[in-house]
């Protein structure tokens, strides 16, 4: 069976994205305190990755993000794997999702009538490989050719392994996103680009989100969706409006759950007065988001809340927010 973004959106109106891989892995006992982060589990405890995917599908997700965000060929080789082993682990990230999807579909998916879920091949920015917090700024010295070489093989492997869409996520800067888009177009791979943002209108690097959307919407026929992730949930509604100024493509958002992140200590701190995730998700849908899920510190319960928000949104006749 072939998963289809268009079919999911046609049947569900809003696609539910899954949540954090790292938060659930840590809850299961995985040690992610290393430069490979979640990618380290692909080799040592792949069954945990498969279980995380299964849990999110059971919670109601219409798509799943592979455990390849930090699984670059270079990073894996620097951790001691051979080039062949590194490539095999990247391919394995797709296989683990597909195994979980097939299991879920056999056990309950087909009988439930739910759509066959999309496999999203995660491609993190160069800063994720550096593991020094620069993925949240885009401020690293790397020329265009080197960035292209860094990203190309992983994207090729994910596409060849059967990812339905390449998810170029947590992109802090337009230039790197354009390089990855160029690669995806050469591969003939469908993809979506998701930016991380520092405020309600700019990427972490400082480009206007509306301009990024406008630039990417031209000359990129395989771009299927554009959006925001790994960003303060308070910024998401205005960011949806900014994206829509520049594109007619479907908009996807999967922000953090609301905690504050310190890139130096790599820790999250709860803040007071946070709005529940279901209410936020409903606001994102009302603002025009075609896909909603969660990023850092979200777990299965957050995705269940997104599903409830979608039910509320559709039962109310898809009301729109007044700006």
C-alpha cells in the first residue's frame, strides 16, 4: 500500500504529525547524552525506536518522522562506524518506521479505516551534527559545496529506502534549506521544509518567514509542504499567517510543548501559565495549518490531544481565527 499526503489531507482535512522521538526514548531508559543523540539508539536498541513509532501511530498520528535527524554519514563514522555501517543505519531508520506501520496496520489500522501513514525521512541541519546549539542559530562556517556534500548521501539513502517524503526539518536558515531543496529536486524526491524560528516572523538565522515561503514556492515542483517546528508554541499562530503570505502550499506546524530550552546545558525548564496542547493545536488549525503535531518534549499524550483538537475543529465547521 502506498501512503499519500494528498489522500490524507483530502480525507482528514488536517494531518496529525507525531511527537518527539527523544522524549519517549528517554522515558524508555535510552541514554541520549552523546553527539549522536537519538541516532545512537538505531544501533544499540532499535526495538525502542520501532516501539516509539508504534506508540505514536496508535495515539492517532497520520505520519511518522524517522530517527535520522542526527544520523548523518559523517557523524556516524566519527562515532566509530564504517561508511557502510553508517549508511545501513540511516536506511534502518526508515525500515523501523515501516515495520511499526505494518504491525499497526495489521493489528488495527485496516479495521479502523484510518489512512495508511506517511513515512517522513528526517533530515536535520548541519548544526545538529555539530551538537553545539548552532542548529538553533544557523551560525556556522560552512560553504555551499560542503553543505551540499554533507546532506546529499543521507537524503539519497532515505529516499531510496522508501521514505514517502523527505522532511528537511528544524532548518535555521534559508540558504541551507535551499541547498537541501536542490538536492531533493535532483533526486526526484517529494519533500517538505520546516524552519525553526526565533520569534513570530523570522527564522532562527533572521530571514523573514514570509520571504522564505515565497522563494521556496517558486521553481521547486517536488516541495509538498512548508512549515515550522522546534519553536516556541506562542509564536506559531502568527508564523502560520506569515507563511501563508508567501505560499499556497499546505502549512505544517509541530512546535515544542512549551518548556524553555538551554542549548548550553541541553536541558528543558517548565514555565508557568502554559496553555494546554489541545487548545494550542485547535488555534493552529483555525489559523490555517494543514498538519499539526509536536516537537521537543512532546509525547503520545500530546498527539492524542492534537487528535481531539482536530475532532473539535471539524465538528465546529472549521472556524477561522480573526486576526
